[in-house]
C-alpha cells in the first residue's frame, strides 16, 4: 500500500515550518479529514502486520535517519524494508500522528516525545505494540516495539524452581525482584512471565504501573490493575506511593528511572510488600552499584543497608544471536542470602560474583556460566559467548576448559 499526503498538505505548511509547527498543522488537517486519517492508520497497521509476520521486534519510520524508509529489526538485525517504498516527511508525520489522540498529540508537542500503547485486532485476536514518538533533527520519528502475543512460562525462560519460588508470592510474601538488561533484552517478557505465574497461583492483588501498558494481564486468581503513566497516574513514583493505599500484595513498577523512583521502590518493599521492577544494567553487580550510586554519598550507606534487607532476586539478561540466525536468552541469576546481604552492607560487592559461581544449589548462575552452557549445547558459537560476556577474562577461562 502507498499513500501521499504531500500534495494535499504542502500548500498548507509554510516553507519555514518544521518540527512541532509543521506537525500541529498536519494534526489539525487530520482532525478535519477523518477519511485520510483512517488511511494513514491503515498504512501503519499494514507495516505492523508485516512486522508480525516476519517476527520483527521493532519497526522504525520518520525523521532523516530513516531516509524515507520503514526499518525493521528482525532477529537482532535492523534494516530498511524496500517493499514499502519511500515516504516523505509529511507522509510519516501523518502516519505517526494518526494513531495518537488529541491529548497525546499535545503532550508530544509539549514534551517532544511520548510513549503510548497501540493495539488492533487480527482475526479476532488483539495485537499490541509499544509506540514511542519523538523528534529527530526537528522532524517526527517513531519506534514501535512488538509485544508478544503469548506469555512465556517460567520454565521456558530457564528459571530454576529455587529462584522461581522466591519470585512467587506463595513462598515469599515480601522482597524486591529485579529484572535487568539493556534496551531490547526482553526484560518486559520476563517480567510478564513472572506476573502471570503469580496471577495463576495466588489469590492476591497486583497493581502494575506501566509506561505505557504493554501486555494486559486479565485477572485470574489475582485481581490485576494496570495504571499507565501519563494517563492514569503522574509518574512511576506517584503510582507506587498511591498503590500502597489500594490494598496490594504485589506492586510492579515498570522501570526505575531516577533516584526518587528507586527510593520509593525500596520504601514500599521495606514496608512489607513484594515489588517487581526493571533496571537498565547488564549484570547483578552493576545493578547493585547503580542503585547505590544514584544517591549522594551521605545517603549511600542507608541505601546499601535497605537494599541488602529487601533484595531477594536479581535476574540480568541478554538476547544473543544463535548459530541459526535467531536469538536466545542468556541470563545471570543472583539469589540473596545472608552472605550476599553482608557483602552489600560492607561494600564488598565484588565478592558476590564468586558467590554466584558457587551458588548453583540456590539456582544462581553467572552470565559467563550460562553463555558457556549455550555454547556447549551448540546454540551459540564461541565468538558470541565472548562478545556478550560481562567478564571477558572469566569467559576465556571457561571456554579454554571446554
């Protein structure tokens, strides 16, 4: 499918108008030409349907970087999709804006970026994407992350029972569960699998604060509430505090982005609740360092003590390329016991790595050990194991033993 809004709109947009000014005119035009707005929505939907068919994780369009093309990331590799042809800036602006409400457009124009959920039906089944619209060199661009149609189980993610039980409200009523990794490492997929396990096995109340809402969990044994930042609640921090007055058993904070949110998550966990959240770090040790370093020096000892008290499990993960050109999960698992607590309190965080190496009975594993397992099973090659390891020297030692 191919469309063009340039002819209809080029006369309405002054030559010197760019960025927000140009988008505001396009937004007004779409509002008054609903049939063309629907056409723009259909154009994006066709691209997203194609992305789903190709198992692409992401779709990008708009702004100079895309050079008029629609790009997709398929099994870790991002490339332009020539089958969609070339679009003008006016076209991609209209396509992106067509999926935003008037309120969302105003937030985009004021804040210069916005996260939003996008959903439509295919054969009676809802398909969901997480959209991010932003300005790039004073032009509107967007990324759309595909949300898995089905949930993985804890077993499918390779999480051992000893760790899964610590994530389960049935066995531990309190404590902090951290899922960490870089952008695109599958943190949301893992977090949703953990939530689904609790939803199926416990009679409780889950309050999830998301930005935006990705996978929607229907209440099974648990009452599940989703609150979207910017729509239902002002921020992750506000949502977490408000959740305390809603009789929760589990509070999910989509991401710890700033010291205020980190402090709030530690506080609600310290108050006797079970909390799940994510962090942009590549290892368990980095996660502990990052949390403590977010605070000024005079507060760090208190933060270390509180973190030692509340942290139960830290799962750090990466999606690594397989020998057959796809992706697989590599993970690091830290289960906090009294020895780990003492190491955190006493600033001996470096010792925790050795505890993970020796903690197999507790379900612990380092990233390097898991990469070695994947290599030995023929799922990844030696180069990939080295490239994705956190500790290159340790990885080299493990591979030489092999």
